[in-house]
């Protein structure tokens, strides 16, 4: 697929992933968040989940802990080595690979991508090639969960990470009818679970992120249309 990739990216992530839990994920925050996402997306135990750009596999593992059959793929060999070592003995599977070039089609109930670098681009709002590709891996009626770390405070800028906005998210996913888009600080899922997620709650959490520079996640839940029956 003709989506531009950054050739320096692999080496950069390989260096990061020499450290265990490079991003410093905290289980108390992410476990209820992922459980709430899965519930909101209607994933049942046994669902086949493909984690695209899985890094060191923490999110893949959280889906596995919910009873899903979870597979992680990442471009970084160091990330995959780290994931295999951390979760050895589990039924999780991890592979080195390019998330745009996987040799499978409509095999998964869910394609999940959290902060995948393929979305860290200036033209994210308008360029849908990555999402279209990820949807290829999902069976009709399945879901693609887009999850991207950001801050909505315009003062928080980074030289390496694009902090996409809610309006970028909405523009990107406007092409997929029925998609639910929202922003979450994650922490609210601790008390409220899946009820904390969705466009209504997003208004409050987005205002908090803008005012106080709090980081959170842009989320889109895209359901892949079933093919129309021909009579
Ligand atoms: C910001 S990290 C996020 C990792 C993980 N999803 C997480 O949330 O911790 C971005 C990841 O995307 C991976 N990546 C970038 N381009 C990729 C590609 N074409 N195929 C698979 N993984 C890719 C990088 O190697 C890196 O692990």
C-alpha cells in the first residue's frame, strides 16, 4: 500500500523498547479503560482481536485478559521481543510485521490500533488509507477501534507527536457511517466503566483537557458494514 512510512521509525522504537514498559503504563488506569472500550464496541469473550502497532504488547494483553483471542503485530523487533518475554507462557501471539501489509482478510472480529505511528501524520483528518486497510482485516459486522493518545490543549505541542483534535477525528471518521467518536481522559472509566465513554461525556472531558492540558485518548469505534444481500 502506498502510505508513506518513516524509515527512521523502526530504529527509534527499537531503542525505546530496550526498556521494560517504556511508556510507563499503569495497570489501574488502562485495565478499566480497555474493558470499557471492549464493552462499548460489543466485544464478547472469544473475540479475535488484532492489535496493530502493538509496541510492547500491553494493550494486546489487556484484551487477552478479557477473554479475547489477541494477536499483536509491530514493525519493531525489539517491541515484539519484549512483548514475548513479558507475556511468555500466555496464549498471546506476537509477530513482527508491517500493519499495512498483513496477509489476511476479514479474519478478525476487531482491529485495534492504539497510537499507531501510521496515524501520526499532518494529513490524518483527510487521509483514510490506513483505516481502510485496517478494516480489510475485519469480518463484516466486526469493528475497528481507533485509539490515539493526545492532548487537546493547543499549548501542548511536541516535535514528534501530532496532537490531533476532536475535529480532526470527526473529519477522518465522517467517511464511515455510524462511527462513534469521542475523547476520554480514561480515569473516568474507573468509576463509571463504559458509561463514561461516548460523545456526551466527551464534551466535559475535552473541556478539561483543553483547560488543564490533560492527556487522554481520541477514540473511534467503526463497525464494518455487512454486505447487502442480493435477492
Ligand atoms: C506510539 S507507539 C504505540 C505502541 C502501542 N500501541 C502502545 O500504545 O503502547 C507506535 C507504534 O507503532 C509501530 N508502528 C509504526 N509503523 C508501523 C507499521 N507500519 N506496522 C506496524 N507497526 C508500526 C511502532 O513500531 C510503535 O511500536
